[in-house]
């Protein structure tokens, strides 16, 4: 789409890019507030309260005063998700959410994705880590050369012979 990010956000679409998107010289609290500033329906007191709420929800409240530049990969991802949620999306696109994070943070992000679904937020994620992705999603699409070669639950994907032949390999398992 040609729509700029702020226009997509107003339509209820959040986005977590693969590349780091926190402001490196702002604190965690300021990073979240920078997105909340776009929410014209909220007054300053409501924005501050929502920033605190989002930090607690994503378990980064203890990092409120820490600069973006000093965050670990997993901490940065949680702050980026908090920033995406600050726009109050109905749907969120996660591009490679597991890239550059340690195994403990992968588990945290998986729990966060489940929490987003429980909140009624639609989640679309792309990631090259097939094991983690299939362990996270309820439905998957496998693309090969720009075409969908399989769609369905993780179990359907894992049992698809074409997917195993072209993408996973015969010895792949969760």
C-alpha cells in the first residue's frame, strides 16, 4: 500500500518492522509517549496513564527511564510491541518478531502474541524461524517462489508432502 504509517495506524493497523524501530536517544517511557502523542482523542493525563499501563502489560516498567540504545534485543522487541499497541490497533503485522532475540525472549514474544489474540487483536506474522512460528500460530501459509503452496493449521502444514519436499525437509519436526 502507498499509505504512510500514520494513516495505516488511524485505520487500525499496527506494524512491528524487522529492523529496530525504537528511538535510541529516548527513554522507554518517552518512546511509548511519542506514539501516544498521535492519539488526539487522549489528553496528557490519559496518555501518561496509558504509557504506564502499556509498560506494565509488556513487562518493561522497570526499564521506563532506560534509553532505547541500551536495551537488549528482547527488551527492545517488547518496547516496540508496546509502541505498536499505543496506536490502539485492531490488527498488527509482525515482521520477523523473533529475529535477533535470545530463546527466553522468543518465549516471551510467543506469550505476548497469544495475549494479543486474547485481546481480540488480529496478528499476522512473518518469520524464517519455522519451528517457532508454527509453534506460535493457529494458521499458516507457506510461500514458495511467490505462490502459496500450503495453508492450514501447523499440523496440516507439517504433514504436507510438498512443504516437506520444498521447504522443511523430511526430518523436520516441532
